[in-house]
C-alpha cells in the first residue's frame, strides 16, 4: 500500500507502508482517557438529567474495536478554496508531522467514515439571545433528526447561562433529545468557557474511556460573549483537545461586523479542527446546521503510530497538509499523550 510521504522541505522519506486494517478507522480513545494535569477546582458541575438506562446500553451486534494507547486517529476535512468538500483523495496525497517527526507507521486510512457519532449540542441560554431562542431550538432539533442515523450514534443536550445544565444525557432517542432542547429557557449571564470545559470534562472525555472508537463533536450555538466564566479560554480549548472533540460553532451575532465573541468562536473551532459559521440572520441558522451535518459525513480518518511516543501527558503538535496546494485541510492542532 501507499505510504504517507512528507514534502522535501522536511527532508523526510516515505513513511512505512500502511498495515492492513482489521476494522474501521479508530479514534485515539486511549489518549482521551487521561486525567487532565490541571483542572480548575471551581469549574461548575453540570446538573445532569440522565436519560433512561435503555438508551445508555451498548448496541447489540455492534462490534467493539479498541486501539493501543500509542496510536493516534486523526479525523480531518479537506476543502477547496470555495469550501467545497474534496472526496476520493488517497493516503499519498497527504503529508504529516507529529511532534515534528514523521509517523513510525500508518495503520489505516479511510476516505469515508462510518464511526459512531458522539455529539454534544451546547446552546447559549443567556438573556442576550432571548428574542431568537425559539428558532434556534427548532433548528437544533431538526439537526439531530437528520444527523443521528445509526443505532450506535449518541447525543446529549446542554444549555448554559451562568451555569451549564445537562437537559438530556447521552441517548439516541431523538424525541428525548428534542424534549431536552424544548426545556431550555433563556435567562441570566453567560459562562461560555465554563460550559465548554464542563461538556468536555464530564461528557465527551468520559465517553471515550474503555469504549469503542467514535467521532466526537460539539455543536456550539452562541454569540461567543462571556461575562461569567471562571475557566479561561485556553483551559477550555485544552479540555477539548484532551477529549478529542471537534467544535462546530454557530454565531448568533447577526450584526454586519464581527465582534470579540466571533473571534472567540473562531479560535475554539480552529484549534480543534472544526469550523465556525456566521449566518446573516436567525432564519439561516438551519443552513449552518445542515453544513455541519454534511461535514460530519465528508471526513477522512488517518490512524498512525507516532515516532518516539511517550506516555508523559505532554501536548504533541500535529501538522497535516495536502500535497495539492489547491486544497485546504482542517484538523486539530495536536493532542495530549496519555500518562503512564
């Protein structure tokens, strides 16, 4: 099979040949399982409303595939300069550096991913979005109806103002998820960073421990403004990286100019390999949800073993690009290795 090659600028030879994959592409569940080295003690805990036990049970007949702690699953998106998704690329079309080194081995490469989805719907329920809240609720419900296709897919619903609250825990029951969204009521200040941190720490990080490989994403609906958080923005991003979670943010700022909140949403999305959407009106929010759905079905997965890997809890930067410079790659900026 074709090896992943690096550009001449890095003076690297072709990587070892890809090994046959025993199963579908696999995210680095082992890397997400670590306990963060530093967590703010005062981060607010989510008020959880557990879904029925039947919704939490593993699906019968769904194969469970695990990977080693020193394997990395890199899920990424390729587009042209107009934002159109580029399908049917091969492993040899990409170049990769992990911690400034070529991977020791490429284990698998998949052009289409059918891994189970784990999606967190995180909705800003602060006073500032009161006038458009109902339409946003409807768009989020439509998104879940469309995106949760397989029995193995799961989602949860969290709302936040001053504190984050889980309105519906992990389930594939779309009706239960819709009820969770409908129970949200706007009011209070905005603790955006606390909500992102808590969603990753309590829900998205935990779900990867000892489970089958999944694709994890957070769909964040907010104007990006924060006036109540005790967690800093970089701490929220690091927790997303630990949880191997991609952020897709939909801005609720309808003004023509981009504000500080939009910059925050962009930073969160870019750091995790996601994307931020700026619908010009509340009526266009549903189109942003549709774009996220399309992207979740149009991604690549590269599973590899890094060179000189150490279980030291350190952050390892990733640099991935397409050899055809007409195309752009969106991927996470790195990951935290598990601790020994």
